[in-house]
C-alpha cells in the first residue's frame, strides 16, 4: 500500500523548524499524510498548522521521497512524501497534534536522531539552489 504525505521545512535566518514526533521520539520536518483528495501543498500547510500552529506564504518544492515506514505496531507502509520549503512568516511555534516538541535548529547543525527519510530531506536542504537562467543570457 502506498500513501501520500507532505511536509514543509520552515526556514528562518539559517535555521529550520523541526518537531520531535510523539510516535517515535525522532526529529522531523512538520508533516504527515494527505487526506482523501488533498493536494500535497494543502496537506503540507494543514500539517504545519496542526503540528506547530504556524502558517507560511509561498511553498517551494524541495523533493519527493519514496520510503517505507514501520510503525510501532509493526505495520509497514510505503510512502511518497512531498517536501516543500518556505520562509518563516511570523508567529510562535508550539507543539500540537502529534508533535511532542518544536525547535529551531541551525541548518549546519541538524540533529542526528532522525529517520532515514528525514536524513534524505536534510541532505536535500544542504544542496545549493539550482542556478537560474537570466532572460537574454
């Protein structure tokens, strides 16, 4: 079974907002499963609001990751996770829904206690943005 999920890495002055998940105690970007018929962008915004109380402006696609996740009950699900980035738009992050804790982490010192999928997300965050062609170049 494949499920679709989405998350958003909120960026602020060289830092990224992460949550510590209730289910496994690992750090992650805010995110979760898309509800029936929900677009990944809408899911990312909803999950960010539910888990941190924040909302953001423009979402920029970072990557799509395909990965298995095994839950504490032993059930394994194949996920297609759409991860976006967005600039911090104000407000105070607070843990909600299935987030135990929120914290701003320096992008050059992200935590080690993460899932393999989150480690792949961190690697994508460290990549330089693609160069853009200028008109007339």
